[in-house]
C-alpha cells in the first residue's frame, strides 16, 4: 500500500547536501537500483488507479481531493507495517512536522514552523476519535490498531478551535465492524526487543465488540558508561476495548476505552557529547550515577460517540474523559555543574473532561452547514523535587502545584456551491477560557505560603475559503484562516513583583492551493503556498539562578513564516508506486522580537523547530510468486535540514541536517492468512536528536526487526 496522494510531490529541488547527506542519498539510490533490477514485466499502462480517500477533516465525510486545505492521510495498516507506534516516528512521514521530547516535562510540537516555544498549551492540537487531548503526555501515547491518521495543516480555528494554530493531528482507531476478524503479530529485533500486538472483532446481534492489545519489551539503545546499564528501552503495553451499537435505526453509538502504560524511559534526557564521557563522539553513551532513574507514564482515554440521523441533518455528540499519570526521576543528566543532583516529579496527575455537540446538514450538495458547541475542563497536580547537595545542603525545590483550565466555545461553518463549479466556505468560532494556578513548597526557591494566580481570555477565530473545480476535476482554492493559542499565567514572580502572565498567541494564515489527478487517477498532486503572520508569539526564556533554572514566558511581538507544501503520488505500474512530499520554509523568523523581561533582541532569528526543508520519499514494489503468495518491499528516505531548538539560535542547541533510510520487506501467503516481514531502520546509522537544550535526547541508531503475523 502506498502513502495516500494527500502527501505526494513531483520533482523538487532538495536542499544542498553535505558529504554525509550525499552518502545516504547514494545508499538510497543503490537500494532503489537493486530493487529495479528485480525481474519484472514491462510497465502496465492499465495500472490500478490510486485509491479514493475519504476524510472527515471538516467533520463530515467527503473525498480528500475536494477539501480546500492541506490534509495528509496515513492509513493505520501502512503505519503498522513500518512499526510507527508514536509521534516521534510519525513526524518523519509528515513533512513540516517536528516533535521533540522533554522527558517527564512533556513535549514540543511544530508544524510548518508553527511551534511550541513557550506557554502552557500545545500549538498543534491532537485528537483521538474526536476527543481533544489537552496534555502533551496524552498526545505522545503509543499508537496501535489505528484506522488512519489525518494531519490538517494550517490553523484550524473554527471546527477544532482550541490551540490549533499550527494544525490538528487526528487519530482514528479501528471501530467494531459487523464481520468477525482477528489478527496477531509478533517480532524480535535489535536491543533484544520483543514486540506483540493483536486484535479481535466480535459481532453480535445489533452491534459488535473490538478488543486490541499491544506490548513491547527490551533493552535500550543508550549505554551507561558507569555500570553498563541500558536506557531508552522500548517497554510499554496498551489495551483498548470498543463496543458499537448499530441495531437501532438511525442511531450509531460507539463506546471506546483504552489504557496505555509506558515505562521504557524513551523520553529520558542527557547531555549531548559531554567532554567527561569516554567517547564524546558517541551520542548513545551517557553517565548516570543515580541508582534508579525512571520515567513512567500511564494514560487512560474514554470516549462515547453518538450519531443520530434526523433526516435532513445528523446530530453528533462526543463525550470524552482522559487522564495521565507521570512519575519521573533523573540525576539532571550528570551535568558537572549539577553534580549529585536528583530531580523528581512524583507524581504529575492530569485529568480532563470534554463534551462536544454539533449538528450537520445532509443531502443538499448546494448548501452544507454545521453548528456546534464545546466544553472542556482540565486540571493537573504536580509535585516537583530538586536537590543539588554540591551547591546547597537543602532542596532547591520541594513544591506542589495545581492548575485548572475551563474552556467553552460556540462554532459554525457553511459552504455554498454556486455557478456550477464554485464553492465558498465561511466559519466562525467564539471561545472563552479561564485558567488558574496555585503553588507552594518548602524548597529554598519555593514560596512556603500558597500563591494563586489566574486569568481569562475571549477570542474570536474565523476562516473564509473560495474554491473552483475545473471540468477535469482539478480543485483550485484560496483562503484566509485564523487561530489562537491560549494565554496563561504562572506563579513565577517577575522582577517587578507581578506574576508571569502572557496573552494568547494569534495567527492569520493566507493559503492558495491546487489538487489535481490524471484522468486515470494514477498520478495526483497536492500543492499549496502559505503565509503566516504571528502576533504575540509565546516564547519561553530559561535563566540559571543559583542551583536551578527559572522559566519566564513572554509574548514576542511578531513573526513571519511563508513556504511551499508539495505532495505527489504516482502508481507507476501494477507493481511499482512512488510517493514524495516536501515542505519548504524559506522565511521562518521573528520579524520583531525585543525581550523586555529577560533582555535581548532576537529580531531576525529563526523560529525554533523550523527546518528550511523537510521531505519524505517512499518507493513500493510488490510481486506475485506464482501460487505461493506475494512479496513486497518498501524503501523510505526522510530528509530534514538543520534547525534550532532555542530562540537564541545557539549552535550548541541545534540539530544539523540528517536523513533516515528505512527498508521493509514482506512475504504474504496466497490465502492472506499469514505473513513474514523483516525491517531495517536508520540503515545509514545517522546520529540525530529529538531535543538539544542543556540536555538532549538522541534518536535510535541502526536497528533491525523480523516478525510473523497471522489473520483469522
């Protein structure tokens, strides 16, 4: 199966390669030439057309090629073949997406340069089965038994609203179906890692039940130079149950519940290339003196999705509950300046509740409308401890903080079709948010008296699109959309004695795009140019004070990003398929950023987590072997240019350009009952990091996996 045409690109001019970059490109070319040398029949002019892709990006089912925005769709089966089980891996299939880890402190996302640089909310919204996830640890939960992932690029301030300035990543798990089916897969690979997952679908009169499990266990790819302990192991387990009621006329109800427990420490942090390591050039070595460092996360998500067919409209209710529990301990990465330091989050508990109701029209192609309301409430309690005996005989932090968020919104969108081939869409959303935080502690940097701060914000966001569909089916569109990221406040006191409060981050986006297919639907292209205008961009500054770091969040005055998003897919023949995609950001900088609180002028600096180029290429081949079955191969190449992790654009806190090469080979028997596979990832053994700032988190080195699967 090839990547859907939503993420494809015709020939593009890639960034200038370094010598190392050329080496991986040469490796890809060699593997591609070897695959091409496989005996094959001449190109088939009647090659199967590309699949028609149905999405729900605008909360209704419609063909992807008719949606006037950039949307990338990744099928769950395709992701499973590549063993993509988290957002860290997913980012290499989605050009423009950058995800970095902050260990027990969550994660940062960026999409087309719209990035988390500060604040208390994410800039890219994530949803599971329509439920918004308000916490980074929930967003980073393991992925399994997925139907698809839809990535909406650009601000989604109308239908998705909350904190969707960069876009929205929507995960859809497989729903119970009316037919019996079961599947099972197990594998073994590098670092003694064993993996297993499976699912079963059990229909019954008027409904169906689906159960799915996934688990992995192994050693890590980080070796401790003190005692040969291993870190960053791939240890987790997850379970999901879904029950669907379909036996009642005009009613479709699905109840889904899942739990995911991750104790592998894949987000642990350490210093990149520290001088005190035996081999500073080996990024997969660390020095940990703490007896038992750990990172343990458990996530629970429950959703109730109800669709009622009212005749001329559909009423939908999505009720969600989610919680995350994090326990974390490290030794401040063994940094000499923090010798013998112990840092703990024991624990961080997050809970959220959400309810959305919307009414959407059906049956009239000339006028489509949707109106709805949303309510969200989340609260978090965190106990934080930090002790650095070499600098202070008393703990610097031993605090308890509580925060709560209450958000509500009203929204609507309408599409009018006129003059045969034209369509105009307008959307509007009103949002109100309240946020409060309280903290106290007994550390030397804590306030022993409970301190509370709070604030509230109102925001109106909107979008307007105009599109034209040509007689041959080519879609041309242009639009303006806005989005915002919630404001916030912390109990950190500034020099003037006031609390650290910051305003909402606002974005206005201008987009022009085209989606086209050949008449036989064997080649398609999706291209868009965009310009982002930021106001009040939220940026965090970290100041070292005594034996601790203090974070101050401020609003940058302005930032500008513009670029090109191109994607194309080509079904070369019945056996060969090619998909290429890229995002180019020639401008991605703070146009006016003079910091008043922490000092400094960063105007002209590059926005963080914003490579100039990100690109992905996939070549797929499949060949029947008489009556034995089918053999297939998938060659992947992901390229990313250099980018910074901090607003200061310090070369120490940067990631250079790199490329990843993966290869997956698979044999499936003729009855489709079982299959064998082998995979190699990061075949050129590139060194790269998910995060570089004071501490760092490197990505996995070259690794391999073999396995077997069965279907019943």
